């Protein structure tokens, strides 16, 4: 399913200046993987060398921090909105 992802201004250089993109996946992690495959420079900005999200990167699902949900395993539905 396709979910809207909002990209903050500092990361838009890695998404061809797009402030919003659509990504496919059933979980937040799937969405991020889809984004990283379509916009390879984004991966280095979001993840450290071990592949974990950088500590200063916050991901929100409908304004709720995913750290208080199921992190990257948090399921998404088409009406959801993800913000980085």
C-alpha cells in the first residue's frame, strides 16, 4: 500500500527537493526501505554504519513517535501519514 511521507527541508536534497513522497510498505521499516532504494543518498542521512536509525532522526506516524509504538515494525495503513 502507498503511504504519504513528509520529508523535512534539510533532507529534501536527498529526495530531489520533494517535500512529500509516496512509499510502499506494510510497516514503517518497509516504507523507509522503499524510500532508501528510490533515493540512495537518503539512507546515509537516516542510518548509521550499523543500519540503525540515527539517534537524532525522529519518525512519526500520525504525529506519534514510532519509538513509543513498535519502532520500524509499526504497521501502517493507507490513510496514515509518516513524517521524518
